[in-house]
């Protein structure tokens, strides 16, 4: 249940934002699901939260839990901490469940997270403090996920440089690879590496002052300090750090005052040889809305990318995740899941969780047939959101060839290759027929599209550099 709910929270965070998750969903527990009746029981801290969820998020809850549980027509029952259910047109009444949280849980103030209420079972692993950090709470008030370690980070050709650099800086903090800048697409392991660094550094020296913070949280913290006239306290807090890890720095784009504050914090830490680790979804120079002097500093140390994992690495990730969650994963199921999920480790793990949870909840062994049933719409949802025009624009930008040239009758070798890449990716990542694709690219017939597909497949198998570039293009297409 917890794994399903964690995956649900991740999806809600992406769709509705972290503030919604922190305020309304972190204090909710997924208590039970009955596959026979389709009834889902959610435990909430009080009737106010229950009513708010029903009025504002019930359809979102039903939509994503239906997908995660591979069930339709779910009936959502909210049980409050006082043992009462609150119903409206979306809530299906049921008998009250005994032995729920005590009445004192209703005293939880609005907006507090689950970790702040002793009556609420914590359901987000990110609210757990690493052992070393818990001994040093006053110095390390940020949250480091103790589940993200170097030991459970699967290394492959796609991430070996970033992993090696992250591990090396832990042994010589502030003196090698400073700053370390890790970039790559969504869900490829950047956050895992940042937390692994934090855990390893605190394991080696618990007295160090370490802080992991997302760019969003840093922005909110900066705004609050301006509002409360506490800027000196903010600077003092960050300038005393031994290790600063800032995740998703691209969100500082166009935040001029926040960038100014971070610029001075960066300079102070760097001059004191304190370690700085940053992550982004793109290369520093390509982050729009970031000051030139800040971009320059981001490249002072080592810039390492994380690419889409190959099939073997994805299978290794699945096996490791299955081992950690006590999921018996047959070889053919691991192969199937790895082949269905193209670009995102987070989605890869989510697919495994859905298969494992469905098997557990329905008392069935995990099999290829079951996995195919649970994940039958995975690729289709991806393809529905990708348009021919999107593929064309991304490929044209990567190869610095104009769209008009790609659609033209030019036969120059370089233009022809780009055109073949476009045709190959359009067929792979959209539902369009060969004829529709050919018509879109300057009126080519279906035989031309087939020839392009075959040629690119051969080049991908024979040329590792070309294959890696193609994966990078696919990553951008799938994340756009």
C-alpha cells in the first residue's frame, strides 16, 4: 500500500505542485483497497481535510489510483481520525473502520506535514532523517532521504561519470570537482546522487553541516526572509555550510533577486573551499533566464551528464528495486518492463511498483501475463501526447538543420541523415501511419519511411556515439 501511495504522491506533485502535496496529501494514508468491490479507503486527519479533498481533488485521486491499481470505477471512502466518514456525491458510504488515529490528531494545524503529527503515519520516505543527520538536527535541519545511497545506485554507461565524481568528492570535500554540476532529464537519478552524497558525507563525518534543498524551496525561503526582514539570517545560515546541494537549479530562471542571493552564497562557500553540488535538467549554458556570471560559475568545476539508461542497466535497476521491496521478479517480466519504459527511471520503478502491488493486492504471482495487463496502456499514453511537429522541432534543433531543409527535396548526405532520424523517431514515438508521416515530411511515400527506419536501426546498433545522441534526442522528446 505504501509503495502505491508514494507513487501516487509523486504523480500528484508533478501535476498539482509540491505545495498541494505538502498541505493536503502528506497527512493522508492509503489504508485499504478491495479489488472485488473497487472500494479504496483513505485515512485523513480531520473532516476539514476530508471535505477539501472531496471538493477539489477527488477526480484526480480516482484518476491516478485507478491507473496505479489497474481498476475502474473506484469508490473512494475517506475515514477521519475521529472514526467518521464524510460523504458527498463522490464518496461511497461504508461502515466506520475501528482503531483509527485518536482524536488528538484533529488538532494538527492546517498545512503541517505528516511528519509533524505524531498521529499520522509517515508515508513519504523523504520525511525521514538519515541516522547521522538525526544526531545533528540543529546543524542539518534539511531532509536527506536515507534510502538514497551509493550502494543502491545502479551504475551504467549512461551515468558512470556522474557517479564516479559524486563518490570522489565525498573523500575530498571541497577540493575536487567543486562545484559538481549534474544534468539530465527528469527521473534519471540526479536527486538520488545528491542524497547519496549527503548520506555518505554525514556517515564519514556527522559533525559537518550539510544541506539539501530544491530550488523551489530556496526561492520560497528567500521570499519569506525578504517579507520578514531576515536576509542576514539567511546568508549566515547558508554561508556556514560545509556542503550545499541545490536540486533543479533551472527553476531559478528569471528570479533575479534570488539569483543575486545565491550568487553571493556560492562565492562565499567556494572561497572557503566548501563543497557545492548542483543539478539541472540541462547544460548550464542552456539554462535560459540565468545570469551570465552565475552560468560561468556553474562550470568552474566538473559538469557531468546522466543519459537514458540502456536496456541492461534498466533491467539491473528493476532487479535492485525488486530486491529492496521484496518483490519476486521473473526474468521475462523484468525484460518486458524495461522494454516498455523508454526514458525515465522513476517511471521504470513506478511500473514495477504497480505490477508488484497489483499482484499482492489480488493474491496473484507476478507473471508476464499479469505485467502485460497492468502496463498495457503505458506506451499508448506516451504516444498520445507526442506530435509530429514536436519531434521535427527537437531533431532540427539538435542537428542545427532548418525545418524547411528537412522537408525539402535536398539529398545532401547530412540533411538526408537528419531527415531519416526524424522519420525514425516519428514512427517510434507517435501513432501516425507511415503515409501520414511521409506526407508531413515533404510528401515522402511509405517506402522512404521504411528505408529510413531500417537505416537508423542499423546505425544505432553499430555506432555507440550516434546511439547516445539519439537517446539524448528521445529524452528531450519524451520529457517535453
